[in-house]
C-alpha cells in the first residue's frame, strides 16, 4: 500500500494545483491511465517541469495538457506536431511531448505526422488510439476497423485502417512502440523509452472509448474493453516465438522498432556550427 | 557602384528578408509558393549564419503552426506565402490572434480565387487580410509600395507584433516582390526595434493573459520558468478554457481594444499634394506609385488632385480619414480588385464626399493613364 501512496504523490506533483478537475473525460476513459503513465515516465527521466513542453491538438486526448503542470500548448486540430516542431527547432534543449488522438494525428494531421517521422525530430508522440472520434460523438476514424459501426458508418465501416506502427516505421521514425491502457506498467516503460530516445518517438496506445465505440459495437463497458485488450494483445517477445496461426486476431505490443538515425535539430546545429566556423576563418 | 556600401539593388522580396533580420527575426518556417519563394530562399541562406532557425515545412498550415510554436518559446518568427498558402494559414492565424502570439505573415499577393494567377499581380486579398480567420478580432495589416518600404514595413510589422502581442500581416504583391530598386540598408540603431514586454513578476504571480491598463499583457516564453497553458479555446487570464460569459466577453474585448486603442500609433498614411486638392486618389501598395505619377501629370494640367496612400491598411483611422476627406469633393479608390477597399472608404467618407471606384483585375498593374482617365471622368 505504501507504494500506491507514493505513486499518487508523484502524480499530484505533476498536476496543476489550481486546475481544472473534474476532467472532461468520461468515467472509465483510458486517457487518465495514459496521463498517469506519462507522469511516472517523466518523473523517472528526472526532467524539470520547466524544461518540458506538452503540446496537443484537438479531441478528447488532446485535453490532457491543461491538467499537467508543464509548459502546455493546446493547438488546432491535427497541427500539434507542426507547432511542436517549431518549439523544438527554436529551443532544442526543451523536451517536447505531443499528446494526440488517432483522428488528430492520422486524418487531419496525417501530413504533419509522416513528416515529423521523416525528419526524425526529437519529439515524443503519444497517440491515444481509441478507434473513433470521441469528442464529436462517435464518427469513424482512419483507425476504425472494417465492419465496425460509427455514427457516420451506420451500415458498418467500409474503409481500410491505418496501421500506426507500419506507417511510422515506413516514414522514418526512430522509436516506434505500441502499448495499451490495460498494460499500464508496460506503457510507462514504453513512454519512458520514447522520452529517452533522441529522435522521433511514437507510442501507439490502444485505448477504450466505451461511450461510443464500445456501445456502437457491443464491446461492453470500460472494464470489458480493457479485458479485450488483455486477451487480444501479445508482447512482441512472446509473439516472435509462437507460430503465425496463434497471432490471428491478436495485436502485438512492445517496442516494435528502434534505430539510430540522425536527428533534425542535431543536423541543423551542425550546419550553424559549420557556417560560423567558416565565418570566423574569413 | 555607389560609395555607400549599404546601397543595394534588390527585389522587394529580398528587402523583406533584410527587414526581418534587421528586426531581429530568428525563426522562419515556410513552404514554396510563387511569387513569395525568394523570401524563404533568402531566410534559408541568412538565418543559419546568424544562429537563427529555418525550416521548410510540409505545407503552409505547418509553416504558420511552427512559427507560432517558435514565437512562444521566445524567437521573433515569420512566414511568407501567397494567395492559396495564405488561405491555408487562416485557421492558425486565428489561433495567433486568440493566443496573442506575435508573428509576422507576409502575403505576396497574386491573382485569385483559387490557383488564379501565380505570376501576376493582384490586390484581391485586401479583405482576406483583415477578415481571414473566423471569429471576432482586430487585425494589423501593413502594405508597402516600394522596395525600401518593404524593408521598413517588415521592421514595423515585427515591432507592432511584439508590442501588441498579435500577428501582423504584411501585404505586398507579385510586382513589388520581384521589382528591383536601389535602397540603402539602414545601420543598426537607425530604425527602432521593439521587443516584447517581458513580465517583471515572479512565475507564481504571472498570468499569461493578464488584463492590464494597456490591454497588452506582458509575455513570458515557455521554458524559462513560467509554466502556463496556451489554448485556442476561449480562455481566462491564466490561459485556461472558460465558458463563463463575463470572461468570454472580457477576452474578446481585449483582442479588439489592445489594437483599436492604439490606432493613432499604428496607422500610417502618406499624402501627396493633398493641401489644396479637390479630388483625392485613395490607394495602397503598388497602386500608390501609379497614383502619385497620375497626380504629378494632372497637376501639370492644373487639376487639383492629390494622393492618399494607406501604408497601414488595417486598421484604418476612421475619424482621421473622415477629417482628411472633409475638404475633398471626390475620392477615387484605386485598387487591383473588384472594389474591396471602395466599400470601406464609402462607409467612412463624409456624406458630401463622392466616392468612386477604379478597379483592375486582369493581372496587370494599374497605369497612371488609367487613373488620369478616371480623374477626367469624375471631374466632368
């Protein structure tokens, strides 16, 4: 029990003392679990609150920064990564974290997402993926599985889904992970790894929107949806050891991809140094 | 070559680059678009040499987003674009109004709507520069008419952006952007350079949107110990979203008052031979050059005509303008669009002043001859 109290002390240390509870999320929403994991990961990294910028776009998940006692930037729909790029390029010494949702990052913000991956700019992106637009009331997203129901897919979704992990790897991100809100300890580690990684890090977090997705698709309440995650996920270490037929209907979690690639602000600094050296030798 | 080594032959777009650097710009994000691209090219060349930051973004939406991000961590920031790119930027320009973030946006106008005329002149973004983003706010727009004014007005745009914590739009055009003229680059200290007002309170007392007697709040940067929230949602003085009617109204009043209160300081008009004029040509930007030439020729023919050039396009100093026009019988509003500014001057002008519209929207400049013909027409 002592440990639980300690964890909640850590959490409270990073929440804004004045603002702004209760939060906007539905009871049972996975966003709170992600927020807790993020806070503990930042704490483990030993970052000063003043040196962390948390940016977000628009949507349920993007309301997270307002509760956090960092430099917080709640931007326009889909553009968090573009704002964050400006912050990071201007002040490479700051730790920049982006909170976004599946609609925010992959539909309206898809272009910024792939280019942030391509630049391999040192931003840690936490994509809370609940497979639906929650804030606007349950429309299908680029992550909604085929056949699923949403308010704009009343006869079942006939579109195909993005696979966030493959998309990010293909676009050049140097740290690509997937976690779930059921596996909160693993999630904390994955986020911590992303923060420590120099380069673009993306953590795709499978989350629950029982209010819309769960209700429309008869997946039950928050507990039932978390239970689904438990039963249908497999850590990448285990997945590599089982025959492919055992993976049918499952999704894989863990650190999916990591490379050491040059990072945007490092390269820019080299350019500035090179030019100033040249100027000096004139 | 001139003996003065500050003398340069340069394009309007190059003068914008030099003006921005003079004003202390240290961040530029942009996306290639004709006819503004030389500004991005110039910034990509110059900024890394002075330790500044340049980034070519994936589109114009990202460009304006990046400069707002950079400004909020303390760098004077700018982007440059033209018609279609300016349209794409509008939502985030609105975000800059709402979050009171100083940025400078140069729009080198070309013909529209849509892709329109990438290599031809227009002034058809006159109203978009004032009313582009959705919502209520008051904008500052400056409009140079020469290469030298490009330099000066970009410096002034930065000064006003920093002073009033607001985006400022610089409206040039294809001809001005690509036209070459001699200009003398001012030395350091010759022109005033204003930096944002930094808070003098400790972080725990700081409010990012504090209502002050001047309506302009001091501005801390992110990452220097003042931890605050920025949101495009309507917010209270601490920057947290609000739905309280009194706080909503207070915020929107602040956005308007912090500009309108200083209209006298912001406005800038250049007049030419207006003292005894009966007829006035009202114009801005490149058209003012033709207007002055037309006035010169008309004066040789003893026609009492003068020119008023709005260097600050928005806000227009309505009371002052009304007073200026009180002795004028006829005003010709000359512009390279279908009469956008005409409507505004018609609204502002005293009742006894007749207001005429002179337009051109075929991708060509307005000639002095065209203006002279209009003068002749309204005189008869």
